[in-house]
């Protein structure tokens, strides 16, 4: 009987070590997941900037919404949450329309200018990529924050995310400006390469 008690006592520190190791493993997983989510969001910002450059009016907005839906689906998979296109659209429209109504209205107006022959496309190119990229970043970061807090698309409350979304939108615009410059430089280099050949 004494040997059973000694064996049980010897196992206690091992269990404590296992729990600590599991905690460290969970913490590493959370950090890895957070970094993965952040990189995923930035990739979709680049895609939104590229899609908003398309010279066809209103196609650009549809493409950006599609990109944002795909981003939400990927984030949902990453966090193990169910995804619904219908709920994803509601979140996008609630954030972009309800939280920052002038941003959504601006996107429509900037896209519509592309219908003006000649100069219209250039006017739309000036700021639409920045707004589209900023919006994508803010939507992604809002979803990520909500998922980090244990939420799902079913219980997403856009009104509680207003301030956070606005902050992330401003950060996202800076990221989108950098992405736009990079894309412009790359396009210019490719055009020079084609002209040289």
C-alpha cells in the first residue's frame, strides 16, 4: 500500500509538468494562429487593392466583397468557426455600410467615375484602392478580434466594433497605400520590360 501512495505522489509533479507544457503549447498555437491570421488579412488587402484597379465600374466593388467573403471564410476555418456566406455578407455590409457609411458610399461613387470616358478610370484609381484595402483590413481585423474573444459570425455585433473598425480602417489605408505603390511600381517595371522586348 505504501508503494501505491509513493507512486501516486511521484506522478503528481509529472502531471503538473504536462499541464504547464500543454499551456505553453496552447500559447504557441495562439501566437501562430494570430500571426497566420494577420498575414492572411494582409494578403487579402493586396488582393482588394488589385481588384479595385480593374477599370470596369462596379465590378471592382463586387470583386472586393468577394475577396472579403473569402477572407472571412479562411479566418473562420483558422479559428474553427462555422462560415456562412449569408452571415459573412451581413457582417461586411454592417461594418462597411453601418460603421463607416461614407466609406461604402465613396467606394460606389469612385467606382461609378470609371464609367466616364478617359479621365474617369484615372479618378477612380487615385483613391479607390486605398479605401478598398483599408476596408478589407478593418473587416479582417474586426473578425479576428471577435474570434479571439470566442465569438462566431452568428453573434457578431457591428455596433460594438465601431471604434475598433474605424481605427483598423485608418491602419488599413496606410497598408493599402504601400500596396498600391508596390503594385504601381511592379506594373511600371513590367510595362518597361514589354516595351523593351
